[in-house]
């Protein structure tokens, strides 16, 4: 067993945008929260990426780099695009 502070798949990203995982050790989070900037309080893992040398970060890497694919749905326009084109996207 390997103890890590953060498990992610975006440091560096190799999976499509919209398929991100970030699992943070709650004790590490609590002990560092007072050091966060306002921006880091909104995007809580940013502090750990900004200070990656201080933490044990394990990155899950895809077998093939698919970071150029965007599967994130944040707008109605993105939903319509993916709904109409999902079968055309090569995820293999």
C-alpha cells in the first residue's frame, strides 16, 4: 500500500476533459486549508498542484493520450454537440 495525499488523472492530463478524478486526503486538506488563496478555495486541488513538491501526488495515466478530446458538458451548446457527435469520437 502506498500512502498518497492526492490521486488524480490530470497531473498531467491524459484522459479526456470531463473524465477527471481527484481524490484528496481529508486530513491533508484540513491541515492546509488556511494557506489557500481565494482562487484556491474555489478550486481546492489547485493549491496542491501549485505546491506539488510538498505533497505525494499519484497520477493515473491513460494507456493512450486522449487529453485532446473534450467530453465536458458545461453549457447547453456542449450538450447538443456531444449528443449529436458522441458516436463519432474515437475513445479507443
